[in-house]
C-alpha cells in the first residue's frame, strides 16, 4: 500500500524551498495513494490540496487543517462524505467520479459555513431521484453544485419539498446499500476463485509437457505460458464487470503487475564470517577504505587512522572497540581489524577530522600485559643428555617485578646465617644442642641421653 510520506511531501514542496511546515499548496495527484496520513501534522497552513486520481477509500486526517480552502478528491474510492467538520475555511470540495451512494452524508457539511461549491457528478448518488433538490436544501450555504449556479428560485422550491425529497433519498440509499453488499460478496468470491486458479496453473506448469529433451520441454513451457498469459489478458479486459471500488482497485493491481513483473528471487548470500569458530578475528574491509595502524613513541597507545569519506555524515558511522579488535560500520559496510595487542575499550577516544573527514581512534594498551621472552636455562638445570641449543631456545614467561602485587613467600624468613630458623630440621636440632651446652645447669642435674629434650 502507498501512503503519504515526508519524502514525498518534500519533493512536492520545491516551490517552497522544500519546507513543509509553511507549505500552503501541495499536489499529490496520480501517486496511487491508498490512505491520507500525517498531512495535518506536517502542513498545518495548507490552503489547497490536490489528491485526485488516487485510490483513497476514506476522507480522514484533514480535520485539523483550519486554513484549508480547496480539497480535490476526484477519481478516488470514497463512498461517504465525512471528517470535514473541522475544516472551517473550506470553500470548494471536488468529489467527482467517486462511489458516494449515501447522499445523506452531505449534511455533515452544514457546519462548513464558508462552503460555496461542491462537485458530486459521476457518483451513484447523482443518479438518485431528487438528488439536486435534496443537496441544495441540505446545504443552504452552497452557491454552485456540479458547476451549475444555484438560483434563489431553485433554493426556495427545494426547501418546500425537502421532507419528501429526504424520504425518497433514504429509500434509494437502502436499495443501493443492499446492492453494494452483493457486490462485495461477489468480489470476495472472485478473489477466492482467482487464488484457486493460480495454484492450479502453477501445478500444471510444473508437470505439463510431452516427453522429449530438456530444451524442448523448456521451449514448450515458455510457449504455453505466453499463450495462457495472452488469453488471460484478453479475458480480463473484455469481461464486463460492475464499476465498483473493488473493480477499480483490481484494475490498478493488474496494471501495476504488468509494469513491474515479478523477478525470480536470487538466493541470499551466506552471512559474512567476522570471527571464526576458533575465536580468530578476521580482517574485513568492505568499504575499501585506506587506513594506517601505528603506535606512539611511548609504546602504550595504538592509533588507527581510517580514511572515511570526507562529506559523509557522522551519524552513518557505528564504532565498536573490543580488547583485541576494532569494528567500524560505514553505511552498512563492515570494516574490522585485529589489533596487535590488547587495548582498553573504556579509555579509547574516537574523533573525526573536520578537514579530511578521517576517523581517528586512540586506544591505550592494557596495563600488566604478559609478554613472551626467550630465557636461557642455567647449565646446572640442564638435564643429562639434553641438547644445549634446545634449552636456550625455550620460551619462558617474564613478569615485570614492579607490577607484582602479590605477597612474596620466598622472602618471609630472614636469610641470616646465624638464625636458628634457617636450614632443615636436623640443622635446627644441632644448633639447639650446641646452644644448650653453653647454658649453665642447676646442681644435681643429670644429663640422661635416654630422656628426650623438652623442645
């Protein structure tokens, strides 16, 4: 379905420098519009609206246009006059060639005191008996009806027979509504029958054709489809049908299908892999932009300079910085780069150059990073029979001692050679015995070696 959009209104407001809030006149005819929306919110100062030759089924969303003077809705699918009471300045209303069958709905225009001219020719109600008399009497403010001026004599005569004309119009309206109900039911049956025929034809297309080569079968199927399509086209235009909103809409859909034939759908490409199942980050440059990745002199910061288009709006950029990679989406295209070291996303700064348009990302390295370094093993630690070159080529992990935050258990005990707590248990016992020899004993003390020491 086609509705009124802001872009459509701006393209039609070229004479007003594409400003829609101060727009006073707009032409939206022959746009296949199927509903009126947003006009009363975007263009409050409208005075003239052209909406003829569309597929609008209902008058709506124009009641707040207080300055509206002329509304053209000819050649649409409108069946009832409604929702125009708020258009206080309305002077002219064109509803030519619609499907208005409820003539009594014109009485909703009584409050439009400035209404001077209305067109209802080509509607089913214009064929009602007493149509002009009833319309003239129901709208005393009118000066012109269907392009003919209303004289004073005609208005006086219309007022004399208003009640009789109203009863006659109500009777004809009821008959018309019954007819419309039958037309709607028939349209629904026709649509259901068309859907069933289309399914049968699809099955026939997939199975029809005498035996033969594959090329012959394809040629026969093509000829069969062309012949069937021509036959359907001829039947569509030559089969008589009632002039209803459904038939008009069906004709529009048929013409639209002829203008834009359905194309075979292409298989969708598989989603691009950005990170493998093993967790490896892939480098991707879909927008094909130039870039440079450098490190500052202190070695603690990684800088990415991405040559983004100079005149592109910054709102079209989406930046995502992770510890091991950076991803930038430029108008839906992905740029991803694996970083040489771990960075801190929370401290990263992102700036855009005002002269070149380049995007500059400054990413500080993560502190306490573990680096690999080759450390030779001392000769004393070399196992017997082990090659010396293999020992020297072994990689050992090295941690910066200044960044060590844990407790060093190796230095808890003092390294004093005379300390009694240094050495194994036997050394401690020998030191204890040696110390006890120099200690003075009390009188009568007998050193019995069978008695274990108290310590």
